């Protein structure tokens, strides 16, 4: 390697750099002027140096990421056609979202033996139905993503009851020991306003409920679902920090588990006004997911908030991932973030702070107990309100919505679905965790004022 640049320059230590910066500050305080504190309590420094570098041993997937197309099942024939089209256009993973049991023979017609991963999001719990799918897809790679704790966190109620739900899941695990039956849907916490360290800690505590109940053998058979926001480097660090901590905790159960991570674009920062900016947001979010080491990534369409699912939006979303993978040098890029001083520094801080939260949860009786008491909900709400205030005063910016607004942009004529929090008052066992976007209040005001 050429030494043309380096041979005439002596290396400088971290101490020397800091001294030089302090001289240039001309009396201003280094800590208050150049150190930034985030909502998570992470400290961002003005420079990073090998003198202070501490590398974490983070388990990283060996395979490249999968491009996943999400499909909500309205009719089996339509979902099957959409799935075949997605595969033909480059997707190598499919995620089916189902409100009720469906005809598996119709849905999976011409889909098996294609080398495609199958993922599910069931909004119901039926052992007989899942048994049927396991038989049909016994030669496929399948992630069933059954998450009874995630269901009560989102909806406030069990599918049937605590004991019955756990009995059903226990039987599914016993009869399908090699399958990814369980899921931990931590995307709920991000979309409701939890900060990054909270998301890591809650995902760990959520999973630990399953490990306590079903023993450490299930540690390597849980899929973790994360939403990825627009804080580029922090989102990379979030996935890496979670991988590190999950591996650490699994060792307490005398096993070693490498987390299986499904990543998707956050909805919290998406907007209905100047909606094309959503494509820029999801692009950086996909990049964070790739560099963080997500196994499978699903992208949200730019119009997901206000249009029903459509071919154009789905194709653009899928192509964003394909372009990153095939044309932008992000294929097998899961190792690139390794040894980055900045990313490793914030990863380490996230690990430390998330571990403190996790230990507090376990000391207080565990994740389910804190959900029952409303502690998790309160902590998420506190951070969500902090972010909302930052957005309202313009400190947290969404371009096109609270900065550089196009006053001529009209949306009332283009809303096919309701993009706002849906209020459905009902009796629940616990307070549900409700996802909410940052821009909802300002959007409702603009819609009201449209001529």
C-alpha cells in the first residue's frame, strides 16, 4: 500500500487531538460545547480514535439479507397471485398477514419448492391451523412468529386467556421443536415511541418471558421483529447491540443463540404530506437494517399510510431493496460496520444502558408483570411525548411536514384509508401500547384547513 500520504505525518494520539480542539475552542467548555446527549442518554463525541476503541464480539449472520414482500390476505387467490408476482420480480421471502384462518392449498399453489422463506403474522391463535401449515410446508424455511405476549401488549387482551394461550404455544413448540414457532414483535415499541435502548431492553425482556417458560432450547428458534427509524448510525447500532445482548443472555440458559432478525421500515416518522420523502426515509432505514445485520428486510411503500395496497407502491418498495442489494454494493454488507469507531462506541453505550433497563424489569417481576402494572406503557409514553415536543418545536424535523412545507400540497382528496390512530374503546386486561406517528396532529390540522 502506498505511504505517499502517511509517511510525512506523525500519528496523533486521542489526547493530542482533544488538546488541539480545546485550544481552538478559545475558552469555551469542551463538554457543553461539543458533547451531545441523545434521548437515550447516549453521548456523541466530536471525534473517535483508536486509542479509545473497544471492540464488541457481535454475532453476525453469514448469509446475505433476504428481500421480503408483505402481503395481507384478503382472498387466497389474490394473495397467491401477488406472491407469485413478487417472487418473479426478485423477492426471496414472503410475509403473509392473516386476520383469520385461510385455505392453505390455494394460497401456496405454485409457491413451494421455490427456495423462498415464508413468514407469518397471525392476528389469531389456532393450533389446528398452524399444525396444518407445518405439514404443508415441512420442507420449507418458515417463521410462524407466534407472539402471545406481543398480542396482549398491542391489544390489551390475550387471544383466549393467559393459561390457554401458553398451553397452545407450549404444544406447538413441543411438536415442532425444529421450527421457528415464536416471535418477538419489538416493532410495536418503536412505532409507539420507545427510544432505541428501550426497544433493545423490552425485546430482551419480552423474549426472556418465553425463555423462562419454555427453557433455553427455544432461544435459537425465536424470530425478532424490529422497526428501523431514520437515525442512521443509531439504528445500525441498535441491531448490533441487541445481537450482542441476546447472545449474552442466552448463555445464562446454557446455550448460544444468534438472533434471527426481521427488520421493517418504521411508520412513526412517515407522513402523508410530501409523501415522496417517505422513499428517502425508507432508503436510509433499509441501509441501516442491512449494515446492522438483519436477516430479512421488508420495506414499506411510500403511500402505505393513505392508500390501499397497490402494485406500484409495492413494486417501488421492493425495488428499493433490490437496487441496494444488486446495484449499490450492499450485498453481503453485514460486516461493513464492524470496527467503525463511532458505531462501536454507540453500540457499547446502548448495550450498557439497555442492560440496566433489562435488569430493572427482571428485578421488578419481569416483562409481563410490568405490562400488567402499566410501567412499560408509561415509559414508552414518556419518551413518545418527549419526541412529540421536539417535533412540535422543530427540533426533530420531518422535511415537508414541519420544515420546508409545501403549502399548496393537498391530501384530503387522496386518502383511501384512515392514516391516524384509530380509537376503539373496549374493555382490556391491561393498557394497550398504541403506535402513533409524530406528524398526526399537524396533518389533521392541515387537512381541516384545506379549501
